[in-house]
């Protein structure tokens, strides 16, 4: 109790926080105010700056400016918690495609992405339509769309990447699409190639937009 008082800067002879009650013990006497944060205000202890930056990028996405974000760092520093907090703040205005890489994801190309798509098409008709129209190879591998096997038919990787990115672009025209893949250090080579392809397309779009602004 002495250490607690010292930490608070309190004095037992003239207490502001902790009062001694003879023969009973102690009680907290400082004013207490209950503060309830609005639903839109999300905080994450120790990671407020990082979370605020992700929300700024989220606003860019809402304004049709695609973003690619990597959350990296040592194990145990709160990367998953940061992602959970961000995704938990989504109000339903965007479609979240969430996949998770693991040891098993090495067994099948694009497994985290296929898992994310299979879940997302249940809630987003625009994405469902875009996949069927612009990514038929992917659609045939998603049971929710084609009642087919949960694997991609043999075809070139370049075609697969182009199909999926075109479909995502089409779906994003009416509703933001947020693709979140956790533990990408476990991801298979095909999934990494997809992320690289998405990043390159984003850079090309930004470059074209910059050219238009300069003109």
C-alpha cells in the first residue's frame, strides 16, 4: 500500500486517493467518472499510432485509392491483436476476405485465398457475380459457386492472377474489398506471387493517377 501511495503521489496524512479507515482497512476516495467510448472509437493500448495509420489507409480505400499494408514485427508484440481490432471495427460497408496461412497451406496453391473467397461470397453478391464473370477458373474451385472440388484446375499462374485481380477490381468498384492474410511467412509460393501481383497493380494504378494529375 505504501508503494501504491508513492506511485500515486498520495499522502496518508492528507489522502487524495487512498484513505485509512481505522479498524476496517482502506478505501479509494478519489472521484470516479465512468467514461464509455462511442462504438466508432477503437483503441489499442500501445498501438494507437499504428491503428490510426491503418484507419487512414482505410479511408483511402473508401475513396477508391487501393492500399497494400504489411504488419510485421517480432512474435508476441501484438500484430494479430492489431489486425483483430481493425477488422472488428468494420461496419459492414466493406467485404472482408480473411485467410490464414499455416503448415497445411503448403499443401495446396492459394489455400488461404480460396478459404477467404469461399467465406466472403456467402455475404457479398457483387463479389460472387464478379468471380463468376471474370474469374471462372477460381469460381470452379469454390464449392459455394460451382459445387466443384476445392482446388484450382491446372492453368498458368499468370492467368489465375489476372482473373482474380480483375474480379476483385470489379467487385471493389461498388464495395471496398479488404483481403487480410495472416502469417504470410507460412504462405505457399503461389499466394506470395498473388500478393506481389496485387502490389504491382496498385503501383501501376497510382502511377497512372499521378500522370493524370500532372497533365
